[in-house]
C-alpha cells in the first residue's frame, strides 16, 4: 500500500457546484480505451484510441446501485480520475489506467443468490487497495471466506458508526459518525485476516479491513446523508491508494488537446455547434488542437427556441473566431418528424437527419474525416447498457444511440465522460465567456422532445411563445443561474376553460424547473409563488391556444428532467 499523501489538494469549486475535472478524463482513456475493448469490429472509432497515456485513476465496479455514478462524482471531486466498469469486465478493462485503487459499488442483489454478480478474480489479484461499499463489502466477505446472511433487523436511513480500531480510512473522522445505511443483509463472519474497524447498533461489523489494503463499509459515504462521507472517500484515495490528485481542468485541456492532435493528424473535422456550453467547449478544444482544420456547422433544425438561431450565430462568431457554416434545415427536419410520436423515434430521426446534413456539408468541403460533438457522460449512461451490464437504458440520446450505423465520419467526443459542471470548469479554463459557460442545458433534439405527441409548425410556435415567457420571468426574477434547467412543455392534453364567458378547449402547458449538479439526479425547484403566478397568467393571456398551466414537481428519479 502506498504511503498517505498529506498534501492532497483541496477539491475545486466554481462557487455553485463542488466538482473536479481532469486532464486525462474520457477523451482518450475511458472513451478510447474502454470502448475499443468492448466495441464490435467495424463500429465507429472515437477520439483517443491511438497511443493512449496511462492516467492515474480509480476503477469503480458498478453492481447496479442507484448511487454508482455518485461514487464516481465523489471520487472526481477529490481531483482523482475514475472510471465506471462493468462487473463482468476483464482485467483489460483497466489497462489504460495507472490503476491506484478499486471501489466495489452497492447493488440490489444479495451475494448468496445464485445469479448475484460477483467480483472478478483480477480485482483481488490486482495488488491495489479495494474498497467495498454496502453490497461491495458483502462481496468481499462472501468471496474471501466470510459469510453473509439476511439481517434480522434491516438498516435503512440514518445510523451512528462507532470506530473501534484505528484505520487510515477513518482518519480525521469523529469517533461516532452519522452515516446513511441501506441494506437488508449483514456480515455474520469476516474473512480470514479481516478485523472490524467500526460498528453500529444493528451491525457489529459496519466496517472491516485487512493488512493487504482491502476495506469494506456497510454505509454509503457517497450520499449527502453521510456528512463525513467525502472524507472517507478522500482518505481512501489519498491515504490508502496514494494518489497524487493531478486531475485538474488545466491538465484536462493540455492532454485532451494533444490527444485530439494525435488522433486527427492532418485530417479535417466538422463540429456540430448547438449554442450550448458542451459544443462550445468541444469546438474550442478541437480548434486549440488543429486550428483551421476545423469547420463548425450550426444547423437550424427548426426545433430551436425563439430568436435562438440569431443569438447563437452572434455569440459564436463574436467569441470563438471559428470557421462557421450556418445551415437552415427546418423543412427537412419537420418533414422527417411528420407523424412521429414515439420519443425514441423522434431522437433517432433527429440524430439521423443531423448526420445527413453534416455529411452533405462535408462533401462540399472536400475530404472530411471526423465529426466532433459535445456528448457528455449522462448522455452515455442513459443511452447505453453495454458499459454497465447491471444498469438499465433510460432513453436514447440523439448523439449517442441515435446516430446511424452507416455514418462515415469518425467521432471526436472529448467530453464524453465529463459531467456538465466539469465541462463548465473546462470552459472557464479555456477562457469562454460566462454567457456561454453558464447557459442552461438545452437538449440536442430541441423542442421536439418538449412537445408530447407529433411535432408540427403550429405546436412549435405555441411552445416557443410559452417558453419565451418562462425564460423572461425566470431571468427577470434573478432565478436563472440558480436553476439547472427551466422550460415549458406542450402536453398532448387539452382541457376545458372559460375565457371571456366563452368555453375553450385548448392545450395544457407544463412548467419544469429543476436544481441539479450533474443531471444524473435532480430536484424540482421551489419557485416563488409570485413567479409561477406571473408565468401562468402571461401564458394563458399571451399564447392563444393554451388555457391551463401546471407545474411539474417530480424529482429525478423517478422522473427524468425532460419529459421525453
């Protein structure tokens, strides 16, 4: 076990979201290496498959816990790079890393069940420290010679952990620490060589360790309900694994630029600009790497908000100084969406049409080899199941599962394994202006997935008018920067109303406003009643075909941020 790092850097902060971002993140290591190992022959390549570096990192084995992605975030907040790995992945899955440690996540299964996912032998043979959390702790006990049984008294919610043996994992923690428990099994006997290092009233073995650097904790340090949980993860990373904490925005920019340069060579790249921070940061990174070999394309698909095409063009031309091509493809997108009501089909139709446009534009430029786009980690997680076999696909994102297999352009996706707040830190490192960095996320499929049912020009105009009012009032009340997203949804429900003593039968508009750190989880925003009242009053008075406004108070989970 490496010696503790007493000079570990403090986590980064942007004033609102506490995050860290790193030099070697996705762009090549996770994206290029991990995908290259799991992709079938003949599938598209992504940036970073050639001559990868080996960044220092921690692997998080995902056993299907709702908190697995949160573990990854908490590790990254310590300026440490990490990857989520499938429980069935071979040792080669971490060959692209200078592996410093492994975390086994929680999960819904019981280790003694026949079909329960187990830890691969290479995990125990890797020679690096291992931390098992909840189900991960039970795996350590079960597979290393201990025993796990159903608990007579299950622990869900708050508990108090009492330290009973010194351990670097708990350095700096109070002797009695509040934690969050969520388990129905318990360890009845520890494996040979392990000792108990903490207990609770209902769990005599709430944490265990051996001298080989293996640790198990029954509680969840990654959730906010464990107040000192960040210290536990930090201790594991620095005092147990001995990481250096070099995963920073500056390192990410430097290494990503070099990787893009190595991958693209003399090739030409087109970049899909949407107006958001993701595509802006992608464009700036690629431009830093290859200069005029990059041409950016902004496609007006007819699914944008009011005045958005004009604003996006002005902002990008003023701030980025890139080769920018503007394409008005409104008619072809609306034609392709005609009669389409299924959300998945909408996304795939839009994704395919984007590629059609990009390929047509590429042909006018001569030889073009790559398509750069601002795919983020939440997009990948919600769209794909191959990376984490214990997880379920939520929906296809138009720029992930929505891309057609026939696409001739190789992908450059330098943000593919970053969370949104990490992208914003990279954008600040690149010197992008605040109006680009702090722009609320807007979905790639645009208003098409904020219209429930088929998409028509009239419905788009109705939604544009309603959404304009939402944004106007949110900004007017100084709430814009406090929210992750705020927008209107045109539902497929009509209701009876009375206007001017006349009966109406018109659309219902739903308001959606959420707070979040990374879009993996979100809570509905407690907007002031006065703000809601003005929004509702203006919409029903200013948007002719709407007579009712409702407010969505569903968190994520169980809902998603977008309705489709």
